[in-house]
C-alpha cells in the first residue's frame, strides 16, 4: 500500500500553510524522522518529518504552493518493495490549489506608463496640458507610487482621478518592476561620507529613480520602512568603513546529523535543528576565541565577557537579528527552544528591543534555500559574522578514494582591525572541529 | 392586459422608494409608486422622524431640569405624555403630506395597495384582498424595507412587550423598562424613557453597546448612560418573557449568572427582518440571501429589469443608504453612469443623549484590514463652545492611514455630533487627506473645531489639549 503524506497542522490553530520547499526529490529514499519538506505558516517556517519509511513516489503539491489546507495529500510514499506502478493505484491526487500569483498575470495597462519621452522627473500636474483633476488622496498615492497623473484615466465625477484609479493604474503596471532603491549600483564613496544616524544613506553615483524615470522604465515604488532604512544605513556604513576579509571552510555533518537524530528521538520537549548545533558550537568556540567575540572602538578592542549570538531571521518586513544571550552557558535544548520563540516573535514583529539589540557575534543561515556558500556583511559593531550554507551530500576524498559525505560550507566575514587572518582561520578551524565531532561539545 | 404601463414601478414609498421615483421623474421616466400604508415609509412615519420628535421633547425636558445650571428658574418641569406623542405624530403627519406633494409635483402616480410581481414586467396590486389592477413596467424597483425582528420567545404583544411602533406611541410612561438590544433603535428608546424618569435596563448580547461603533466610543457612551442611571448588561441573553397583569419578568443570563428582571414594559430592538414575503419573488429569478434580496453595485437583482434598494437588500439599514441606492438604480435604468456607493462613506447616527455619530472604519477594523493607523482624539472639555453649551462630555476620534493620510474613519460621541459627522463624510467622499483637513478653516467658536483638533492630534499637533 502506498502511504499518503498529508499537509500537517504544525500548530493547533493552523488551517493552511505554504509548501515552501521539498528537501527530498521523487525517488529519494526516506527514513522515519527525515525532514522531507518545509512548511511556512504566517508565523514560522517549520520542517515536516517523515513518519514512515520508504521511497518518495510522487510529489502532489509543488514547492512554492501557497495556502495548502491542512490534511491535503502533499506526496505519496512508496513502501519497501513497491514500484512506481503502485502510484497509479494510489488515490487520485487532489488538485493542487492555484498558486496565489495573481499579480504576475495582469497585463500592463497602457494608462500606467509614464511617457517614455519625458526627459525629466514627472512634471507636476499643473505644467503643460492644463489642470489635472484628481482628489487629494489620489495625488498623494500617485506621488508615492511614482505615477504621472497625466497618464492616469479618471473615473470620478467629470473624469476626476480618484483613489480607485490610482490603484487600478498601479495594479496594471508591470508587476515585477524593480524597486528603485534596489537597482542603484552604488560605488563605495569616501568613508568620510558616512551618513548621519537616522537618515537613510543617499546612494552615491547613479540615482535609480532618476535614471528609471528618464528611460521610462516602469516600476512600483515601495516606500522605505524604518526597518529598511536601518538596514540600509548600518550595512552601507559597514561596507564603507570596515576593512573585512572572508574565509570559508567545509564541515562534514554526518556525525552531527546522527547525534541530532538520536537526541531528537529521546524527548518531545525539544526538536533540535542543525542551526541549534551551529549556535552551540559557535558559542563554545567563541569562548575560546575572545579576540573574535569582540568589537572595534577607537580606543580599544572590546572583548565581551559573554557570547551573545545574533541570529538573522527573515521576516515579511525585512531582516532582524534576535539574540541568544549568554549562549556559551546554554545547552542545545535551551538554545533550540529559545530560538523558536525568538524567531516566532521576530516574524510577528513582536520582539522587544532588548531581544535584538546588542549581540556580540552573528550567524546567518541560508542553507534552507540551497545556498552553498556566501559572504555575509558584518553586523556592526560586531567583529565577525558567520554565514552557513546548505548541508548536502558531496563527493569527498577519504584515504585516497572517493566517498560521499554530507558537507556544509561555513564562512566568516571578519573585521581585520579586530582580528587578523590567521586568528580568523584558527577560529573557523576550531568551529569545524566541534561540528565534525559533536560529542566534544559535551566537554 | 395591463391596466396601465409605466417605465418604472417602485414598490414601496419609503425613503428609498419615493426618492427613486422622484429621480426617475426628473429623468423623464413615467413612474408609479405602490405603497401599502404611508408614503414616507417607516422612516418618516414610524422611525427616524417621529423618534427625533420624541427625543427633542426629552431634550427640552432635560434642559429645563438643568435650568438652574444656566441661571434660569423653571419650577418643577414635567411632561404630558399624550401631548409629547401627539407632537411626534403631527411631525410625521406633516412630512407624510410633504412626500405626497412632492410626488404629485413630479407627476409620479401613487397606487395604494400591496404589489406582487407576476414576472415579465407585470405587477398586480391588491388592497384589502380586492384587486386594484395589473400594471406593466419596463423596470421595477423593490423598495419594501424591513420590520422589527422578533425572536422565538421574544414576541411583541402591543401591550406589555413593545417594538418600535408601540414604543413611540405609548399610552403610559413605564416606571421600569427593559430594552433588549443596544443598536441605535434600542439605545434611542432607552435614552428617551430614561429621560422621562423610567428605570431603564438595557440588555445586549454582544460585549458592548452600539456594537458597530468604535470600541472607545461604545465604552464612553456606556459610561455616560450609566451616569444617567441606566443599567446596562452586556454579554447578556434575555430568556423567555413571563407576563404578569401589568409587568413582565425576564430571566437575563449574563456572565454565568441568571437574574430575574421584572419591569413594567419590554422593548424589543433585536434587529430587523426584510419584507420579502408575498412579493411574488418566486415568479422571478430574484435571489435572496438570508431573506435579503441579492443585488449588484447597480442595485440589479438576478431578474433582468428588476432592481432592489434599501433595507430589503441588507445592511446598513439606514434611510440615507436606501435613498442613494434609489438614485443609483434609477440612473442605471436611465442609462446614466451612477456614482458608486462606498459603504465606508455612509455615516451612521444615534440620537440618544449623548449622541453618537460615525463614518468609515473603526480603529480596530482599520487595523484588522491591515492599515497602519494614526489616531487622533479630542475631548469636548477642550472646546469653548461645548463648555458654553454646558455639554463638556464627549469626544471626537479620527483614524488615518499612516502611509497615505487617507481618512479611514471618524467617530464621535457628545452633543450635536449627528450634525457634525457630515463634515467628515464630505471629506471622505472627496478623498481628502489630513493636509486638506488641517488647512480647512473651522469657525470659532463651534463644536466643529473639535473635528479640526482631532485631525491635528492624529499628527501630534493638537492645539487646545
């Protein structure tokens, strides 16, 4: 008999979720406890573990599908000895709900296009061809969206442009127009140009909005939230003022995965993720390397007594880094449970300032997206950030022969003013040792 | 064969129907209104207008009672209930005559009787069981309105248990009164009888009175009513009525406890039921949803050429909504492009003391809709005119979209706010932002200055508080 894998309810209140990612492909062998997929709810991203053993016969709901109701069959598992022919006998798959991608389908309405020949930024409505009648709200919305009112058709009394017309024009525009602030390749300006606190740094060089308007490129302006402004200000400052260097190392994960699987089988009070092990290993390593758990100041390098690890969490509004405080004193279960709470509050936008301000070291993990390795930007004023890639099976050479191991590439970006290259390398090597020999984390 | 053919037959002569008929006449359509009782409908005869007359009597009485606070001497002010009711009936009668005159002036035919749709643009009218005639119409507007809802075990008897009609033509002032339901109708009667000296208890099944209003306004109004001696029970469920000779006992269940409340009279104000019975809807494709006729933005039903407007089509059950829908339906019939009716721009008013008025989204609804809001508040105590009037209890609250400055909602409680809300309604309909409202000059000294201050307060700029 084939086994249907159903959309799980990851919390008592969950009614539907998004199938974010499949971690197993059709045909892959699946062991009980294997993480086979990631489900995203409005609150969190969680892993789906296989309850049975077998082979993933067919994926019924593709990755990226939104709004999958709880208990919808999402895949079919073939039991030992069954082959694909058993799939035909399995119950007909429920049709996958249509992905919510309405915005991509709408055809661009000509009315929304800013006149391509316009050489300057959109002229105020009073210029040129007479007065444009628009409600005050419509005027403001058009300004915020970067729309030229002259190009918008009014449906209000006597052709007056009203809110609904601006919304229609916006919806009719090209859905994937780049937000202007994202496009500007801003060459690093002189470090002296560090912007005043609070203000978003002005991109030097080519202004995206100016250029886009000149060329008549269509876009939707997404006003900068205060979070985006903070991210922009801090990271621009780092890129312009911190002399950093980058180191990467491969860590074999098989031993760690086994320990994790064993520990998770023992209790329902925790569910350890690989990331929890990384936090723990980084904390223990940093305790031995106070020169990395540090920050640059003009008078002195500050070496912190405790290891407070900022963990990057993607939220609907942007990046935020809740902190596991005094991580060197915490066990895996404690770290794991604390991190779950922090991540959930981060996604709900409910973190208190003390929960995200003042870490001593950062970890950013993009492994769940299949990223192999990446260079993270330092989270100021910290001296070091660790970037974690995907754990994946790779060919390795062992004793002169090819073998397969689960390998994860971990890199660090380090502030050279605080720690020199050799010190960074020693730190990373020590971290690798802990990851590859996870039992030594007990010592 | 039809006795007579019209371009339009409007069924129901209330504030939806007669306005539709006059607009149709203006656009050159030959029009008839079928009315089974009184032109002007419930609103004019048994609702909005006569209750405003009663509440005005109560207001004058209240002011007389407080005369000494104004340095005036009025000895033992009291009232003659019959004359209060007579005045109210006279006001209704005067306006009923006014509607008759307006229809005549516009050459709208009035057919007295009950209408029934026969399908294919035919309408049969009967009066007291006798046929009046069969009429043909290219278009039909159903504007039959609604009536007070009764619940099993909670039925009116016209003697001890009243609905609005009896409540506005009382032959006695009850010493004690239980009002079941705290929407606008229930609260207005509660306020009226409280002013006349009745010991009033209000039972509301929701967790607050005036449940459609902003939560802060509900709470504020409740406090004021309680200060005036009213008892208010929320989260309360009225059980069956046990009638005595001249009293009624009601078991009211609230917060896990049941209490027997014995009163002289009970007023039922638990909502309304649409009048869709015996209309011959089965002869058409007209669809209903929980009794209300389903219509689109142009007030069209599923039957070609048949429109429906007002209370019979659903909430908000307001005369001014019915009138606007009447105009929309007629303009659509006449091939014009009617204005769209945005429910967020329909104001609602409660004429109790204090008055309550609002338009648009409450703060909570705005947040639930995903808006990041800016909220402004201004208390009556900060307004010179309010203090001069001796009406220092009240507040004006405004809710803006923080991103665009759109006025999402305005909520007011206090003296004369039902006359003030129109300012915000115009602003909302014109799609002003906070800028225009800030730049508008408000006359001093008026209560309307508080509307300005509330907007300023939303942006941290209030002057007088």
